[in-house]
C-alpha cells in the first residue's frame, strides 16, 4: 500500500488542481464537519471539529516530501476522532483516558497525503458503506460527490481513506471505482489497482 501511495504522488500533478478545487467546493456544499483554516507563516493550518471544554488535540502534518512546507491538520473533536481508526487506535494505545481527560498530542503524525484529501475523507464520515446499505444495496446516488471525480483522482482518495483507516469511506470510494469498471474486462481493474 505504501508503494502505491508513493506512486500516486506522481499522479497528483495531473489531477491535483481539479480534485483540490472540487474538495474545496464540497466543503461549502456538503460539509458535515466544522472546519476553520488559518495561515501560520508559510503553512496552512486546518482545524477539524469543534473545540471541546476538556482540551483535546491531535495533529497530522501533511507533506509529500521534505521540501513541501506542509499543512497542519488539527483534530479537536473527539466525536470525529472516534470514527477515524488510525487516530483512535493510536490514542487508545498511548492515552487510555483520551475520551475523558485533557489530551494534547504534542508531536504531529506525518501524512504523505495532502490536506485536501484528508479533509475530503473526514467531511464524508457520514457515508454508509455499500456493504451495510441493505435498503439501497449501494446506490451511486449516495456517493454523487465522489462519483464526480476521475479514476486518476479516485485512487489517492481511496488511499487516503485506507491510511486513515475509515472503512465506510474506503468502501464507498471502492464501490464508485468498481462501478466504473463493471462493463470492462477484469484485467483493466487489476491494472488500475496496480497488481
């Protein structure tokens, strides 16, 4: 998976602008998570969630390489973090009382995925996995925001969802990808997935 993620890094140049703009558009159209963005020096800082009375903060430093000034993404809402297994598992292992006590994780975790991909995943935590959608059986109507992206743009999105370990968002993006290949030979999907 890590090798694939690095491979996707070379693809961002091609699809980054349209995907990034689309993610920013979706922030205003479909946002379910309160966010604020501020600039600190040459760095952007994004705050995800509502600050809580009992202080809580976990940070991801999003930078593709050492020359990238990066973007800090701060998670300040425990309700959001509970749905992101990458962060939740780290906290449960290292801060067993993180849900009730003040918890400030001083050292940010590194993400090779840009902040706009992290934001997209977090802003779509409401997605129901097609595997759990008994009523609709996984309808594309449920994922119309994701369906707007090209295949080249969907790959880094699904890998960001895998990195954050958010199964419902991962499965939803995977469902959209699968629908794109339903009338094509299986070998095309295998090549797309990098096998």
